[in-house]
C-alpha cells in the first residue's frame, strides 16, 4: 500500500498476485545440498550414502486476524490501476478462496468473473484422516467482460489422455487445457528453485502471461515473493512491476532477474523505515 495509490489509473495490463494463504502458521523453506559421503546421514541412488549440508532457511508469518480486511484495499487499488481490457488473477487455496471470491464480486462485479482455475499437483505428504489437498485456486476477473485479452493461439497444447480416440492429426497437435491445470510444483532439487518458501512454478505463470497479455504490456505482482511473474514477463517481452516488503524476497528477485536489468526502487515510506 506504499506503492499502489501512487500508480496511475488504468496503467497496468495484467495483475497476478499470490498473497499469503492465511494458513495460520509460519511458512519456512530450508535449502539443503547433499555431497557424497560414505558416513553420511541419508541413502541415495543405488544405496550410495550422502551427507546433508544446510545452506540456510527463509520464512515469513502467514496469519491474519482478518484476511479479507487485509486484502480489500489492495483489491480496490487493483481495480483502479487495471487497464480497461486488463485481467486480474488472485492465487489462493481452499482456506480463503470462497470468501475472497465474494469480496472480488463486490469490487469487480459478478459479471466480471471469468474462471476459477484449479492448479492441481501430486506431491508431498498424504493425510490419513481426510482427502489430501493437492490443488490451489486461481480466480480470474476482468475489468470489462466484453473487452479483454485472451490469446487463444498462445495456449500451450497438452497431450490427449486417449490419443487413439481422436486420430493421429489431433493427437500430434494436442488439446488445449481446461480450467484444471495439471502441473508439478517447483522441484526441491530443480534449477528453478530459488529457496523462497512459497515459490510458484514458472510454467503456471507463463501460461497466464502468454494468454492474457501482449508483448510490451505492463504486468504487476505486489506480493512478488521469488519474482516468478517478473521472469515470465521478461522472457515473453512484457514489462513488469514487482513489489514485496521482504528484504529476502528482494534479494532473491535481484539475483533471479539480473538478466533483465530491473531497477530497484524503495517507496518513500520504506526509505524512512530503513534509515532508522
């Protein structure tokens, strides 16, 4: 809120935010590296022994007494700065998404709700007392339901589950996804991993960027975290504005987005705080 009120109306073409999910606990991610060591603490491929080296950890509090009161002024500002043909995406999970949709209906209008996208993945622990939650919810709203960007030809194709039923030509081309997107999480050992606790996969955000914006557009994420939206924007010829209050997040984004030479700016109020 140090930044949003200072932006001109209708100046941003696409907003994607992935705010804290209000899980009621502290989110933490510890970075580890393993080295071959016959006396190590873990067993790897073909029984080889490895020693774990802790590289450090990052964390943040994910608990708000009134989550909707926290979100509402940010959603109102989002509607104001969004371009007339722009799109807004709110990424949450099952804890708060239903309440957030009612709030978004009030801010944007129910007629401006386009989709609830389900990002489904299959990784991590399994519950023994309920169905294991393995999906996030992404709400898509537009400023004007009669005028918005949807680049159908930019949709990435996915394989048919039964290619023999559709013929060789369709099977070769693949099909467009529905509102349920199957995509793995960021691999704990993959090159994409930045160490940020709640980093989202580049592939999921790239799909949003390519389909819902044009080259040269301005994209924004004001819960930027690891900077995934910024990387997706830069890779596809879009400009970006990323905002985060965490010095750790800014350090990660500075490193991750060095190839795009971003300008690092501190809002006036933040400069006063940092000077004390």
